[in-house]
């Protein structure tokens, strides 16, 4: 079975083909049916195994233990061995992820009665995901037993696919002209915005930007803070904190069920904090979160007026078919209100299934022959030393269309090549801003180096050659998923070593 899979900060959504149409998979636990598998794990104290998804949410309210939420947020800073700690408990992030995904897989296999049938997943990642996140996501799904389809796509790109299938594709073929959509994806933990050109069976990302740490979790946190302030609550236990956050999240979500709500109510008893409930004015809450919402609008502007958009001939909003709102947090009434105030009612379309748009788009991609062209969300480069000074030398700039290759020929002046690769969102005057370290590689430039042992950091005592050393070719390739390899070739004897560039 081929599925589209959106592993989200709050929820994991699976789409599969039902009667030849992508549909959202349902999950059941204890009589409750949901069309998401919550991205939540719970490790009861004193028990060897954790529980996941709906079962985890249910258990967390009645047993002592550790509740792991928003694990996806930890993937942004991923390096092998990264741990999260709570009290005396410590876990490796990757182990937690694999644990969760194994149960997700087992649940899909059993609800769909797949038996030994292969489960092939097309994965999605945030458009602004760095290389480490892409790498660990793919790796963890494989370790959990999924067959990972070679193509991974960015979450807003998947939504653009879903958008074109939700009625627009007819108009597309009639007009024969490309259509542009601006996907605004506000989920539980991340915000992404992408400008996508849609042609029949072909999607091209023109520009993309995002905010790594902005989503529904932050809106929950603001409401939580308001509750704390209104009751001057102090020293909550970790469990009370989590329960209160959960109640705040539910209260926030209830705002979209009522027309023009005036108050939001948070029950303290259910959070095991005290008696009664806190009642807050919705407008006060909206005022509190408005600066966050405005940040998303600034990013939207950045993409709409980017150089890439200009190069595509887009000079005004009139050329954009729709601003398409997806992601569960887009259902917060304030979001639609603010985006419509700024861009007009007709321009803005809230997806009918904002939480599932990405998985449905990914499912289309998994089944059909669809071409997707994306751009790199980070600048990837290397630290070079020159005249005793270190500087950042970009290799693939942010916005580069992928897949991409680059080739350099260098004349080394010493016996060992010491490469330190990294990526960053910005760089200035030869320096990377907030860099994220990737592989450190040592390559033997010296043809006399004993190859039974490749150079390591201890060999860093580098001998200068002066000039006249053997030439070295550096071939970089960034695949269509944004994963990078480098092939270093020593010309004198054609020694060639290929390195996958990993997070460290
Ligand atoms: N009706 C609603 N009103 C407001 N917020 C909502 C509503 N329904 C869901 N949300 C919020 O949407 C978020 C989850 O959305 P979604 O499932 O799209 O995110 P995700 O895919 O898990 O996260 P991300 O894409 O950031 O990794 C949660 O913060 C949830 O509280
Ligand atoms: Mg999402």
C-alpha cells in the first residue's frame, strides 16, 4: 500500500487510496475515532514499554509517567546521540521517534489488514527543515519498518498538489497557463510559506520561507501564560503544567466552533490545579498572539516580494490565484481574519481539511506521475582557512533549485584536506550566521599517504607543500530531497572517496 504521510508536531496524518481517491485514514482507540494519530508518546513510570498516539493521550490523564509531545521540534537541532531529559529520565530523540513510528506502522498495518503487504510511505518535511532533520526523519521511518519512497517533499508543496486537485485542475487544463498559489501552512510547531507554480502534473517551488518555531504550540503557551497570570498560579508540577497546556489547547480549538466568541474558558479542575475555571476575553487573547500572527504575515510578504518571485514575473498579488491556508492552526478565526484584512476576502481560501491537506497531496504524489521541483531552504558551505583566517564559503546557496551539482578544482598546498561543512540561513562578510555544523572530513591530498588508515583529527599536524601538489576535484551533489554528498578525487592517482554529509 502506498500512503502519503505527514508526521506533524501535534498530529500525524496518513492518506491512502480509497476507491481510487486519496482519503484520510481513521484511527480508533477505546471507542474514539480520529482522523489523526496524535504525535504523542507516554512512558508510564515503572513500565518497560511506552504507548503512543490516542492511547498515550488517554493514559497520560490517569497514570503517572512521562508525556512526550512535539517531538518533531527536537529534530531541528538533531545530531546523532541527541537526548531529551525530563526529571531522571533521559532518552535518545531518535529512539523515541523510532518507537513512536513502529507503533504507527503496526496500527496502520492492523487497521488496514495489510498482513505482510509492504507499506510504502511518501514522507513530507517542513519546507524550512534543515539537512539534519531531513536525514533523521528518513532514517527513523526506515528503522521503524516503513518502505520510504525515494522522493520526500516539502509540506507546503504537498498542499499545493492537494489544492490543484480540489477543483482547480480543470481550470488549469482549460487555460493552459500556469497558476500560482501561495501556501500558508501554520501547524502545531512550524510555519512555512511557499509560492508554487502549478502546471498539469508539474509543481515548481518558486520561493519559500518559514519560521522554525512558530505554531499552535505557541498559541497554547500564550493562553497558558494568561491563565497563570490571572490566577497567579505558582509552582505547578510537570504533570499539572502539561494538563493545563492540554486544556488551553482544547479551549483555543473550541474558538472555531462558535460564531464570534467573546470569552474562552479553561477548566482548572480538569487540569488538577484547583477549583472552577478561568474565563478570559477572546479579544485579549487575540491581542496577546497578534505579534506571532504578524510574524507569519511578514514571511508571506517576504516570499511574495522575493527576488525569485520577481524573476518569475510576479509583481503583484493579482497574479496569485489564491493564498491557501492549511495546517490546523489556520482554523483559529484570528488567522483568517488577519489574512483577509490584509489581502482581501476573495484572495484567501481556507482549506476544507486544513489538517489533512499535506497528507492528501503526498498521497497523490505517491500514486501518480507528478514532477516536483523544489529549492534548498538553507545555504550549505564549507569553512576554509586562508591566511590564518577562517571564512565561510557557500557551495549551494539558499533558494538553489534542486537537484543541483557543483564542481571545483583546487591545488592543495598541504598534505591533508580538512573540510568542515555547515549550513546556515544567512551569511554575511564571509561569516555564517547561526551555523549548524555538519560533517568534518579529512582527505589525504598527499599521494604517499598510507591508505590503510584514512587521516583523522589527530593527524591535523598539516604539512605545507608550497605549490605544485596534485590537483583535487571536489564534486558536490544535492539530491532532490536536499541531501548532500561530496566526492573528493585526487587527480594524481584517481583516488576517489565519496562522503555522505551527515549532521554532527
Ligand atoms: N479548530 C482549531 N482552532 C485553532 N487551532 C487548531 C484547531 N484545530 C487544530 N488546531 C491546532 O493546530 C495544530 C495542529 O495542526 P496540524 O495538525 O496541522 O499541525 P502539525 O502538522 O502537527 O504540526 P507541524 O506542521 O507544525 O509539524 C495544533 O496546535 C492544534 O491545536
Ligand atoms: Mg503539519
